[in-house]
C-alpha cells in the first residue's frame, strides 16, 4: 500500500501514491467495493492484558460480504446478544443468531427519561453483584453504536453463570444518580427516571427458524429502475435497406435491445421474446432490437450476416443495426445512471445483451444489464401503464407527497459526458433541460452553477469547432442561468470577437470585468481592442491589470509595452518588451518591437 508523502517539498510524488488515489476515486465514482474481497472479522476479548483472539471462522462471521454496519440486540430474548449486519453487496441484510453461549445469562435494562431526554442518551449504568466481590460492569446509553448503525437501546450486561442478585446504579444525564437493588440474571427491566424501581418485562414468544447462509456470487445481471425518468438522446440505426433511421415513439412503451450474433445469452433472450411476442404485443410493448455486431471496428456489422441470422432464427423484430454514435450515446446514459464517474472512459463498455425500457414519451424507466425475462418486462410495463401512481423504481404503491428533485444533476452530467464524447448537438438538448430545471423551485442550489459550467464547456467545444454562433448561444444560456459567471461572459466576448463584432465584444468584456476584475482574457482582449481604436489610456489600464493578474504572461507584457510606446513612455515599454523576451526567448513579436525601439529616431521617455 502506498503511503502519503510526509513532505510535499521533497520533489515529485511517488506515482504509486497517485495511482492509488486514482483507483480509490474510481471506486467511489462507480459505487465499487473497497473491501478487496476481505472476509468479515470477529475478535474475542480474552480479558486482562491478553490480546484479542481472531475467532472469525469459528464464529461463522467470516462472510466475504462487503459489510458496512453491525447492530447488536437480544432478538430472541435468550439473554445473549444477536447481530444484524448490513452489506453493500447481496445479501443486503443478515441476521446472526447467537446460540454459542449455553448457560450464559444476561441482565437487560431499558431506561426512560423524565427530566432528561426520553431515551436517556448519555446515561451511565453500573451493575454490581450484591453478594459476591467482582468488578462492576459499566455501560452507556449512546445515540449510535458504529458506522451507519444503532444497536438496541436495551442495555445488555453479560453476567455469565453468576446468580445475582445485582445492584444497578444509574447516572441519569444532567441529573442525580439512582440505585436499584435486586436485579436477577435472565430478566429484562424497564426503569423510569426517578421511580427508584425496575419493572420486570415479559419475554416475547419468538421462534426463529434457522436458514442457510449462502454466499451469492456476482452475475453481472441487474435491473436498474430510475427514480426519475430520463429523456433519451436521439438514437439512430440502419434499417434493412441500409438507410439511417431515427428511433421514434408512438406513445407506447418501447424496449431498445442491444444484441449480437456471437452472444449466446442474446440469442436465448431473443428466442423468448419471439415465443412470447403476442404477450408483449398485448401489453403494448414495442421491441426494437439493434445488432451491435462489428462496432468494435467502428462500423456496423455486415447486413447479409445479420439478415441471415434473423431469418434463420425466425426473429420477428426486423433487421436493424446500431450505429456507433447511437451505442456511444446509450453508453453515456448507462454510465451516468450507474456511476458518478467524472473521468473520461473508453467507449462501448455496455455488456450485451443490454436493454432500455422507455415509456410512451421516450423517457428511460429501467435499464436491464444482461438478459431480461418476458415476465419481468410485462411486470414493469404494467407498473408504467397502471392508472395508480406506481413506479418501477418504488417497491410499494402510493402517491408522491413531494417527488424527488435529482433529475437536474443527472441531466447536467449527461450533457457534460456527451460534450466530452463529441455529441454536441445531443448535449445541447440536455443542457437546455438542465437550464430549465435550474430555475425551478425545489432543485438543489448548486445545480445553477453546475449547469452554467456545463454550458460553458459546451460553448468551448463549439468554439473549438469554429461554430461561433452555437458557442455564443451556449454562453448566453450559461449567463442567464448564472448571472455571476464571469467566465461565460468573457467567452461570449471571445466568440463575438471571432464573429467580427468588436463593439459587442468590448461590451461583453466590460461586463465580465465588472463581475470579476481578475478576468485575464477579458482584460487582454479589451486592452487590444482599445489599442486598435487608439483609446490608449484605457488600453494601458486593462493591460496593466493583465500583468498584475499574471506577471508570467509574455503576451500581456508585449501588449502593455506597445500601449506605453504609443504614449511615448519608451523606458517603460522597453522594460515590458524585455520582460516578455525573458519569459519566452522565442517570442518574435516582442523582439521585433524591441528592435524597432532601438532603431534611429527613437527618443527616451517616461515610464
């Protein structure tokens, strides 16, 4: 395991340390496990100064689960503590019944506060054997008992084979102590603050049937319902005539299924779809199956091969082949829904088969990774089309009091990922949706800034393609969403300048500087415009600010030198030309300016 550097001034950081953080970040963003397949551990306190004993295997606790929280409770009222364990992986919940302490008993106490908090959080309990010398047992009532867990507030004292009776001393939080005599092992007591007595509680009659403790192997098959349905980007495919078509919606649910001729689970899945096609049709579900053959080579599969396969198996879903662009867009949706990863990743990570269940409006409701059964499809379609307010992502029926507001953040991430994958037109619609959601009440405050940032990135991508009008539209939207975003206004000035409108560009730069006086690009470009329009005093002001913002920027020194030279301040101009050359010895423009100054007829001036 790599270690953090002890001193950041020691030079370059160990690449293993950087790689370790990269892997950790990837685990966080993909919802991955940090456990490294480490089994659960259990240690036994041997008492005194002796070390703890590792009894993980002997206790049966050493599951290879990615466990997260454990809570203790005497669930079966037999006097010892049982455990509930939650996992990030399946099974999500395990109950471990403690049957290994035959003949060992306990005293359990539940406190009820009167003048203090009702659960008596913070109380100190001390149990002492009344008739025999022994070390007192001390417990505290706490509001938490571990990571993401809260054990029972029944305070448990394990007294072994001792017969008692016991004396209980309670230090109530913020109040006096209270002593109660005569507690017996094997019993449960409730104590109300100030009552000076322990009321014995009846045991509940509970029967727990032992179950198996299976270890569930990963399958790679998953059903991922969306809590908020997400619009799908435009999906293109090639039809039987080799023409490009676009997926359209008729108001009926649609299943977009990605398959390949070499994929045996795909073939089995399609066969079931074929055999039960009448049921799917009666449920109102349209199936659009898209072959992804050949896409690893960035070209659709051979039409005759796909047609022959479909005819051989008698598949009634037509001959359609996915385009690289369509699969890449679906891959973006898959990544955003299943991870929070921000790094660029490889394309075509979707497994096959993968299916996307869309509602009648073309909004994504469920993603199926791996084969999906017809029964599962019919159940999900029924949930989507039911008149009751039931959703495939919700485990029980009912009506929303307040619907979730997480769609905005998802849409922003889709727009960002589509920009980085080069799907700028598709990204634009998501950016516009995010801009609309950012204005609505109930959405997270940071959605405004995230949306503006995504729109700026979209504008930058259009700008790189010299699509200046589209870039300007994105920057204007970013400014409308977040009027305080000076970078959006600066970039709007840049593309306006590229379109040849210097006056409007200058207006945008001044606005950006009002928002943030340290906008270097706005200062530089506005100074250059002023210099060309012979507004030398204003040019000097902006260019001096540029040098102050970034003293190591040779272009700023060169432009400032030219402005000072026009004012006749030759010594100051010389200093800035020389500084530009020091910063960039190959900066020819600054060298030419300095050589021109050293020519005949040049007199000295102020700085």
